[in-house]
C-alpha cells in the first residue's frame, strides 16, 4: 500500500494552482517556442541599432504593458516612449533576455523573462549611464504577422543611473 505523502500532494496542488503543466510540448509548440525565443534576440538587436519598426513588429496591435505600480501603457504610448528614448540615447547596447520560464495556456505562450537594457545619454554634455533590469511576464499570441507579444507585466525591476539605484 502506498503511503500518502503530504509534501508531494502539496507540491502537486501548488503547481496546479500556478498553472504549471507537466505535459510535454507538442511539435507545433516546440517550433513556436523556438520562434519566440528568437524574437527576444531580434528585440535585442533592434534595440541596439534603434530600429523602432522592428521592435514594434514584435508587438500585437492590442499590446499593453503594466508597470510595478499598476500603470497601464498601450501600444501607441510604448512606441512614443521608445522613440523618445532612442532620440535621447547617445549610445545603446544590445538588450539581453534570459527566459526564466515558458508555459502554454491554450494558444498563448506565457514567458517569464529577465531583460536588461543599457544606454548612454548626454545631459549637460556629460554621458549618463542608464540600466534597467526587468523581470516580466510576457503573453505571446500567434497573429497573421507571426508571434507577437500582447501583454507585458513587470514583476520586478532594478533601474540604475550612473551605477546608483533609482526609484522605479
């Protein structure tokens, strides 16, 4: 007779509450997973060369982002913010992304990702180094234009200016 193990039961129950699925990815999901991971690389390269069109091509028409304080931003606001950042940036480094988790919910991919962006801008003719390390939960959907991020929710963030922490 198998003994009831409360720890195993608690872990299984918690994983179900968190939406963790133990099923293996289907071949189509594996292919999509690879495309989405590649999209993070494309975003990084586009950021480095200030290619706003390439960045916007990765966002769905109904894209929204939510900051740590719950502030919402739509696609047009995101595009204006990126345009302003690129205009003021003296030098931009490639953005990097590390996928922390990847799961499927119906036809959506839910990706928790750690992203780092770095840029240098001039203030009073002096270079200022800006860095933002963000942990976000991105929801990717398949659209007629390919896999695009529909929603990005900031889970944690660390912003520094000239190496000193800035309130987010």
